[in-house]
C-alpha cells in the first residue's frame, strides 16, 4: 500500500512530535512519564499492532541492542574486507562505505543514534535486577561507546554495585 507523500509527512510529523513530547516529559518527571505510558497502554487498542516497552524487559533490550551494534560492526567489516579483496585500499573502501550508508568517519558502524538513545535512557534500567548475562551485554555495549562521561558513569555504577576490587569492575575495565 502506498500512501500519498502529504499523508506520509503528516504521519512522520505526528510521530516525531510524540517522541519529542515524551522525551521532554521523561526528562522532567520520570514518574509521570511511566504513569502516562501505563495509561496509554491501557486505553490504546490498534488492530494488528503490539506495543512493547523496553524498560520492562532489561534482558531483551540489552541483548537486542548488543546484537544490533555487533551486526552493524560486522556488516562494516565484511564490506571493507570485500572491497579490499577487490583491490581497494582501506581509505577508499571506507569512503565507499560512507557514501553507501550516508554516514561519516565518526559513525562508521552507523550506530550513533542507538548509542545516544542508550546513554540518554540508561538511568532507567533496573541494574539491581541484572543477572550475569545482562552485565555481559551491558559491558559489550559499553565497548561501542566513546562518550567519556557515560564510561565514567558506568565504571562508578559497577564499582558501587560490586566494589572497587570486584571481578566485575576488572571485567568492565578490561573491555574499555
């Protein structure tokens, strides 16, 4: 089904407004944000559409995010290897990737939006409920993050939860 461009633009505009509005509420009053999510979930029925709430399932969120980041990195590496095997040098292969993916040298894996979203919403994760797999996904996600402020936050978080001499903190530091 193809929709007219005018209708598509309206739909995109409504969704973008919704996300910006929700983001503002989340930042200003997190409790109200989650009450509003519960309210909307209770009274929204859209045939054929199921809404999932990532903040309710840390394990699924962390696993899916890590798999997405890893998949993007792997796709980049495969592309570069294939271009090099065809005779391109690494710089030429990178430039072709950048053009193909409409990205830049700072975001070669095309993960900037995922990482920024993770950083912005990381305070909502229920770290107390993390099991070893959750921590492993968390550590692996952190390997993709170059934001010093977030890395310092993460180190402090792990240190506070497990102690300054813990194996978990050593594992985290080994990964960075």
